[in-house]
């Protein structure tokens, strides 16, 4: 028996390769960061937070939210369905308690935010434009109450509207987290770029559902929820590729990444950095292990700078659609 | 130096030979025995789902990835001389290490152990070996009925043998103990269960409702618990 809490190494070797990446005007020491909602202060027992490329907070809202009814998660084949419902202690508690905690560490702090309207999104971003916050990640995959509950990022128009308001509200780098539940990820990505996003995060969870055949009930308290984990990787990898082709701003890949090889696949498909989420729930030190694994991968393949992997997917002429040539 | 405090839990990665059928999440399980001198860790479980089936399929010598100890365990106030632990089913596995810790602090333990039938009562010997006075109660002879357990509690309180209550494994016993705790102003703690994903306070899926300043607050069983103030838990 091994206890991971006891045997986790905090590996502080200098990487022999340059793992740093640029996301707009931010430079990250390495391209690996937690996905929003899959990270908390408790992980401090497991690894050295200064190893992260960046922190990404759980999504905060302006006011207190208690979250969704339980059960809030269900396990699926190689995946996880969740409908946590963005429980949040609100902006004031974030500024008084959470922000000082993260300021003790070196990695830049990215604050994920959510709001029910474009104006409230902008207002929250304005209030978070304070020292110690390196960038805003706008979680526009949440329901827009002005559009019958449809997520902002479902359509290019609503994406452009909310990102434009956010852009006007803050000078901080603005990352926009997209939803995979859209028909045209490239069009939504282009709309976010046109409205002033500095980077895109592709993507939030895929809407799904699970039913208990014994009880005839849905497995989630709110019936439907977001699918994540290894099950979604091929879909989100494809969307990362499509989004990265459509825009010239950096794309951050997020979907089913659990190993350094997964991360390499996302970089090759066009991601400049990656976010690790569900994997951390199973292996709390997944993130530092992926960082170590990326350094090892680059050494083994003679890659001096990890940025050289970004978009380095090798395509034979024959695999390109005729219309593109 | 302790391997785990009573009431703390470990998060078990139940993989093994199950392949695609293995459960995706870890499974939280409180330590049945955590002996620092031998480095021995024991879990007591009932096979009733994919996680426990995968555990049961493990062969001697195979490795099991465990994360922990996690969470906040039971707290024993040095001023307590006599405590009452009340448990049912696998809840007894959580309470057995508490009885041992109490004995080590010279706190006398009365253990009301509830089961459907005498042959299904687990761990009575573990409690007896700590010097605890064991009062088994059963559904089969009616002794586990609330009014019967209430009589036991009344006698223990009258004999000044109840400085604190500890409960695990039954919502019905939880409600009963909450009532006694409030009526007699006796403090108490409850170890609660909830489905978990991360076990480290990140995912917020294992929340349960608690009374807090006249309001209802959601707390994480893995992080703020799994042991909570008896009066604050909403049964």
C-alpha cells in the first residue's frame, strides 16, 4: 500500500528545456494549469503550488450561491458527469480570503468568473481588476438569463456581446472559456477574438445525462450535467484544433488531459497551454506529473522550447481537404 | 505520530483487474485500523457496488493506491470521563478506532451497537477488547427500536456515563441522539457519508446541509468533515 500524500515528491529540478509559454502578454513558466473548479487550497498538502504554470480559481459569482441539489456527480465509462451549480462565497469573501492566500505563491492567478447577464459579467470583471489578479477567465458557458437560459458561448452573437462588454470593463488579460455544446466552435472562437479576447479556453464540459435503471431516476439531482474526463478528450481535442485554426490568439486546451502525452497531443493540435481538471480528482498530483512528463518528453525528442510543439501537427497533403489547398 | 485519527478516511483507487468496468472515482472509506507501529491499515467494508467489488477482487500482494488520511476525525475532550458511542452496520467500523483512542486517554466507553440480527453484528469484540461496555441491540428481538434505545440512553445519562455522544451509520439513530443531545445539553459528534469525487475539498460534490447561525449551509463531507457537530447536522 502506498499513500500518495506521503510519497509525492516535490520535484524542483530545473527543467533542461524551456517550458515557458506566452499567453498574450502573460508568460507562464510552463503550459500546465488546473481547470477551473478542480483546484483548491487542500492540494497544498500534495504538491508545491509554485510548480504550476498558473492558478485558475473555481468560478466566482458576485453574490453567494449555494449550488445545485445532490447528487452532484455521477461516474460514467471513463468520465464524470457533474452539476455542481457553481457554489460561490461571493466576491467580497474572494477578495478578503481567497486572494491573499494565492498571493503567497509565484504562479499568476487567473480568476474564473460567471454572471447571468453581459452587464453583470462586465461589472464583476471591473471589480476584480485589482493587484494580484493576472487575468480574468470568463466562463461564458453558463446560462444567459437574457437568452432563455442558453449559454452565451452557444452562439457567435451572444459571445461577441458579452466579450465586448468584458473587454471594455477591464484592462486585465481576458481569457474566454467556450462551451463544446455549440454547433460551430470556430465561429464562436472567431467572435470572441473579434470582441477582444486575449485567449480562449476550449472547452467547458459536454452536456450529458445518466439514468439509474434500478431506481428509474436520473443520477444527477439536476437531471443533466457536464461530462468530463478521458471520455471527452477526442471531442475537445478536435474542437481545440478547429478553434486554433480559426483564430490568431492563443488557445488553451481543456478536456480529458491526464498525462503528459495527452498534453502533447493538445499542443500539437494548436493549444498553447493546457488545463487539467478531472484527472486531479483521481490523482491529486496529476498536474506536477504532467509538467515533469512534458520536460522528459521534450528532452527525449530533442525539443529545446515547448512552444515549438504548438500547432506542430504534421499533415500530409493528402489529408487536407481539397478546398483548403 | 498517528497513521490516521479515528474518523478520518482514505480515498481508495479501486482499479485492478476490472478494466473498463472499474469505477471511475476513488472510494472513500474510514480506517478500521491504522496502526503506526506496524504500518498496518485495515478497512472493513460490505461488498455492494462496483468499488467494493473491485476491492474484494484484489489478491494478496497486489497494490492498492490509497490517498490519505483525509478529513477531520473525531475530537476527544480531555475533560470527558465517559462517552457513549452509537453505531449501526458499517458505521461500527468508523467507531471502533474511536473506542480505542478513548481507552488510551482513560475515557470510559459505552458502545450501543445496532444490527439486524446477532450474527450480523460486527466488531463487538474490537469494542470489548478496549474495555468498552458493549450493549448490542437487534431488530430481530426488537431491542434496536427507538424507544428501547431511548431507555438505554436514559439510564446511561442517569448514571452520569454520557459526557458526549458519538454516532455513525444510521439516520434514525442520528435523529434520536440529536434529540437527547439537545434535551440534556450533552455535546456530540456524528460521522457522515456522502458520495465523493476528489476527497480534497475541490469538487464540492459531497456537500450536505447543516444548521449554521439559524440558516442552512452546505458543507463538504470530505473537507469540513466527515465528523461534524451532532447538533449542526441535518438528518
